[in-house]
């Protein structure tokens, strides 16, 4: 018993490996912060590129180059302007509706996004207007996979069952009479 006590006492006095304990505690925290920063930057880049792409596509609608039958062309214009979003055309949901100016109701419900788990495309209105003076609202939602799965944990973003996050952007324009 005394021999065991002396071995334990000698073990407690040794300080070999004390830096390892600090390393094991600190490095996962630092790496989590680093990787979540990288992934957060990627999410923000996707958001900025989507915003810009929607603005450019809305300009084409405003100029009258996209009509009600041109939904596929409109979706392709948006996807052509975005980067870092793979399979954009299959992961995008676009809503375009006029605003009722008597009570200013528009796109009040939460954004409807593509459900990749069940391969459901939401049925949304795409109505560029009949040339009358009206305010049009557009909402675009893209289901995008994160580069690293830590972003949702750090930013509190909700992921669907497939692990995708929804990136939503809104735009508005006045549909001028021709």
C-alpha cells in the first residue's frame, strides 16, 4: 500500500503533459470558431450574390423582357447570376405577386422553399402583371447545403431534414403601364 501511495504521489508531482491538457481544451474551441467563421462568410456570400442576381432579373421583368410564360427564363436568369449555389434551378422557389394597395397585403406568410427531402416544389404565383400600375413583390428562397455543418449551430440557422439551410431574399418594383 505504501508503494502505491508513493507512486501516486510521484505521479501528481510530475508536470509532463500539462501543456497537452490546455491544448486539448483550447484547440477544439478555436477550430470551431475558425470553421464557423469560414462557413458564415460563405453563407453571406451566397446571400449577397442571390440579392444581386434577383435585382438583375427583376430589372429584366421591369423592362418587360419576361412575361408570365417566361418563368423558366426568369429562374435561369437568377441562377446564372449566383455562384456558390450548386443545383440552383432545382433548389429555388420564386414567388411574385402584386400588392393590394388598399390594405397593403403582400407576401405575409413565411417563405416557401423547396423541400428536398420529399422532392416537393411549392406552387407559387408568378404574375409579372398586366401592364397596370401596381406594386409587385418578389421573394426567392434557395435551399443550400452548408460547407461545414457548424454554421447552423453557431448562427442558430434551422436546417431541414436533408441538412440544407434556406437563403431568402426579397425585392419589389413598380409595374409601369406600357
